[in-house]
């Protein structure tokens, strides 16, 4: 009897160890919690898939893995309001009661139970708006060297995906290259039949990627959109639904997936401040399928170790911002641009640091498409920097569609511009002329070496990746 009791107590202790303190605290106070239940890691499943760049193979393997490993937990939660994710092998339970959290966490298939991750569009800076198109290339488009590539590749044949606040698809700068077939999904409301955007943020980022009238880096590329953020906020529930849509686009009701319609690159100008790895499996699935994940690095600079999540993940291209209040500077880091390092716990139980961002791009006031009554708006943030990089990736994919994530990463980082990028100042001038202290050599990585935790490998340079009409061979990793 005593041995059985000790075994029971030990089992409870193991189960509780899987539940985060935030969930335990809320369960104690409220009796229930909105939880994110992570099940057995899908990494071994992805590793077993040949390098085929096939989204359909990836989806099939992940669905099968999730169906098997989630079965016991879903049986326990059959009376609850739940959403499942096959791309992250997770279950989201809204208002999950304490007794069920305990039972679910005791399952061998359950790795952890945490609070449902909630993320936001990073706070951006709003400049002037207008209703006029200009036609001249925006400073960011010129800075990344896109016009020098356009005579050979302007993005035609490539498709970019946007997980954001949606899109005003009737806008004159992006209407012509919207891919209507399986090109829109609203994770909040599946009855919205056409792209919609009440925030403007998603429309702006799409314009920087593929817009006409001089605002887009790859104006020949097509775009698709998933609304995972509403009124500037979203959660793992909506954003993972978008991640699944991007891997295998569906009709607006979420049915009839067609993995052949997956985009080549996905821009994600959003993030949170948590340090959990809830999106890592989704990014890994995209990469295995030949899709390139690009994320904004966050707007919490100039302090060190401020990179956002999921931008801090080691398996995404995260982007810092260039520019200044007074000039469209291609050689200055923006004061708000978040810096690394990102710190993770290794399998040996010891922390290790990852340099972030991976690359920098224009992010201070960027003119792009917006929602009525304004047609165009100037906005600043790493949200504006990331789509410049996603647009460059679209140019690469237009030139060679089967480029892997590793190869794209080599082009982005090893052909980066570094020569005149300015060093960390003693002080920064922030919003409302506030003085902010400089933060040199973040993570004990010298700012004079590459990569560093300010610019990453430097400023992205599309023109340096091409030799006239030919794409250069990828340089070996540094």
C-alpha cells in the first residue's frame, strides 16, 4: 500500500512539473484556464521526411502524427471547447478546468501545459498618410537593391504569404497580383469570403513585399493572406491556423486543402515577449516544405536581449530595422530595433545564446499601401523591415524556386552589405525626444564582428546576390 501511494504521489509530481506556474496560479484562483497543451515533438517526424520540398508530404506526416498522439488527450477533453493544431501538435483548451488539466498533464504524450500564447503586432510609428500614388521607388526598395534585379527577375512566378491583420485587396497597388484561388483565410471568421483589413498593418506589409507604384520589392510576385491578428492581437490558436493554411492553402471555410498552392516565403510582422517555443514546430514544417519563414525582430530596442517571439527562434530569418528620425538612412540602425541575443536552454540543461537579428533592412518611415480613406501611409517598425527581406526572398525564389532554407539563408546573410554601417552611439533619441542609453556589444558579441546582435550579418543586398541575369552560387556558410 505504501509503495502504491508513493508511486501515485510521484506521478502527480511529474504531471504538475509539466504545468507552468502561470497556469497553476490561475487554476488556483479561477478554477480554470485557457491552456496550450503541447504533445510529443514532431521534430523526429520531420527529420524522417526526405528533402523533397513537398508541402503535401509534410502535411500528411504531421496530421498522422497529431491524430495518433492527441487521441488520449482529446478523449479526456471531449466535453470541452478545444482546437487542435497538427502543425504544432498541440491542443488549445479554452476554460479548461483544474481536474482535467491534472489528468491531461499526466499523459505520457503530453509534454507541457502552458498559458495560451497571446501576441501582438509590435507597436509601430505612424507618419503621414495620403491618397496619392507617386510611382518613384521608395527608399527601402532602392536600399535593398531590388531595381537592379528587376530587369531579370521582378518576382514573377513566386508567391508570398502574409500572416497579419489581413489585406485591403482592392488597393490599386496590390489588387492585380492577389492570387484569388485559395488566397485568403480568416482565422477569426471563416464566413469572410474576401480579404479584409480593419487595421491597415497587413495591407502595408504586403505593399512593401509586392506592391506596384514603386512601393514593392518584388512587384511581379503574387500574394496570399491569412488574418491571424485582429485589432492588433492574436493568439497561438489563430496564428497556428494561419500557419497550417500557409502550408496547405484551403478554401475560405478551411476545407479542400491544396498544398501545391503554398507560397514560397511567408512574412510575419508580429511577435510577443514570451520565451516559449510554441511556433518552432510550425517554422520547421514550413522549412521542410521549402517555404521560407521571415519574422520581424521586435521594436523594444535599443536595449540588449529584447528580440521578440517567434523572431528569436533559431530556425527563422529575423529582421532588424534601419533608418532614423531625420533621414532615410541606409546605414543607421533604428533606435527601436530589438537586439539579441536570444537565449535557449540546451539539451544538456545549460543556456546557449543565438545572435539575432539575422539581417537588417529599411524599417524607419516606409511608404506603402494602406486602408481607406488613406491610400498610402508612412509607418516605421521592424514590421516594415521584415517585408523588405521577404520581397528579396521572392526575387530569389523567382530565379530558382527550389532554393532550400539553408541556401536562402546563405544568400541573405553571406551577400549582406556591411561596409558603412554605423556603430552603437552613446545615446539614442527615442520617441518624443527621450534620451535612451546605448547598448554596445550585446551578449558579449563585439559589434565589430559579423554577425552581431545589432545588424546580424548586415544590411540585405539583393543586387549582390545576382550577377546580371544569373543568380550567383550560394557562398558557404561562415
